[in-house]
C-alpha cells in the first residue's frame, strides 16, 4: 500500500494544467456502448477509476485502442452480454460506481443489463432510485437475482415517456438519457441535472446522431433514433481539480497559474473561493492566483457568518466542500461549512483538529471553522485518506503544515487525481511516494 510523505511549509510557484474531468469521463466512456462504430475520446485522465472502467469495457468485449497518453478509441461491435453475469463483472463493477452507467446503454441497445451494487467513496448513502424509476418509466422491468446477487434489468422495447425525477441526479440523468436516445418516441426529463459534464454528454450523443434538446436546462427532451454512429469527443478540464488548486494556492501562500480551465464552465466556483478572500485573476482561459499573506472571509450583508453549502448545479459542487473547509482554516474570519448531500463526508476533520485547526464538528453535515489567519501553523501528523476529496484536503493541510506528515491509503487520492505528487513537486511541493 502506497503512502505520501509530505514535507510541509514549501510555497509553490509556476503553472499547472488540470486533468480531464473524471466525472465527465465516467459518463462518456459508457456512452460508447450505444454504437457499433468507433468512438474516440481525448483528454482522459490517467486515474484509477477511469483505468478500471476502461478495463471493464474491454472485458465486456469492447475493442479498446490507446492512441496516446490521454486518448483512446473504443468500438463496441462485439459485446459479450454474458460477461455481465460473471463473478468478474460482479467484483469489478461492484468496486466502481461508474459501472452503474453502463446499464442505460446496454438496456436500450441490447434489451438487457445487469447491475451489481455500485462502489465508490464511503461518504454516506448514495441513492440509485432515480436510475430505477427512470428506466421503469421507459418500460424496463427489474428482477433481483439472489443467486447472482445482481439486479437484472429487461426492456426489449423501450418507449419514450414523461418523467419528473425525484432528484436532479447527475448519473441518474445521464443513464436515463442514454437509454432514451434509442427508445421509441419522445422522452421528456424534468428536474434533470444540467452540470457542464452532463451537457458534454448530450453534445457527444447529438454528434452521434441523437436528438436531444434543452441542453443546459433542467428540462431535457430526447427524440429516440434507431441507431447512433461514431464520433470524436474531448473532455472538459476537471473543475474539482481546478478548485483544489485554488484552495491549495491560498493555504500554502503560493503564486500559481492554472492553465486552460474552461472558465465559463466553472460556474460559481471562483465566486465561492473569492468569498473566502482568495484573489483570482482571469487571464484569457487561465486563472492566476497571487501569493497572499492573508485572505479575509466575507460576511453576508446583514453581518452574519459566511455559510458555504453544496447544491445541485449551478450551486457549489459537493466535491469541493472538503477543499473549501481546509482552505478556511488559515483564513481571517469564521465560516460555517454545510455539507447537505452526504452524511459522512466531514468525518475527516478530526485529523485537521489533530493538526491544530480550530474546527467544531456540529453534526454529520455541519462544521464551524474559526480561521487562524496564519497566527498558528498546522503541525504534521500521520493520517489516512478516507475518500478522494478528503484525501486531497488532507494533502493540502500537510503541504501547509510545519514538519513531516504521512498520509496512508493514498489509493483513494489516485482514484481522482492524476500523478498529483509528480505534478505538484514540479512547482515546488515536497511529496514523496513510498510503499508502506
């Protein structure tokens, strides 16, 4: 098991390029199952979750050709449906949440799919009801195969339908619209997710011959077509990594330029970090962050304490709540962090408290941070990464701390951040990867 040995107190300086978007990649890779023609996807991040999903598709019978470090061509012209009931699929699919999104494409193209209980971060309950409800509205039937410990989804003749989703689930919306793209008739999805990555999936499907309108809104209409063709698609940069670098620059008093960020697709992210007092300068499609001796938290107009909470797009993404929290530690002022969506995502703050942070964990969803304005420096400790985003938050804290920190379970970080140690070391960090 690999660990990070982090020597804190070093400022970063230079340019860094964000990886391709993980959450977009998980969707568009599954979409290759909708056609027998070749689909080329570029700017794919070299991270564990993406590699696992590509391997799963390969074992399903998809031809996979690696064209370069971040570009693959896929061709799903000889898919082995029987693989979905194999122990190998149950094991691999169950360890990867992204595997859930093969169900929609398999169901609509082949009339059948199987679904193991999805894996992913242990951050609390992650409902899949939206997927089920949407597929059933299209005419699919679910059966639980107890002997295989798999859900079987059948739907030889899916038909378009109107549906109002019970939540604006990104993966649920993606799965349903992929299934609807080849269904008979028109499907209308109200309360659909509208994140940039979901928009990217819609644009890719339209380039393949789908007929999707309402892109960017919460009301999607999909007119089913008989078949889809191949295409080429390039991922957006990862907004979560961009937000992580913004927070990292502030906490470590660093001057960095984040290159090619697709600024117009970042939504409220720059605004939220601005409210934490971080100076950001847009330079074309780059973000320049100057070294700041101090950054002061805004208050609301009535003088009440700043609250940062997560929300569906265009609100603040829950994947950056951990980063906002660790950034607030060295701010001037107080912040209430409210993580609404997942009840286990704030449990890593005990490690930050051990490092010297002034945090009160009010309940599983809320933490109050009393910013120290650099009057007290965090101290290095040993800790473990519980999930992807908390892992990077702990890494940021360790980089700003006095002395050496050791972070265990960094495979969690590797699931979402590509060669993070190598890239940060190139601009001044001191992170050593070791085998424990």
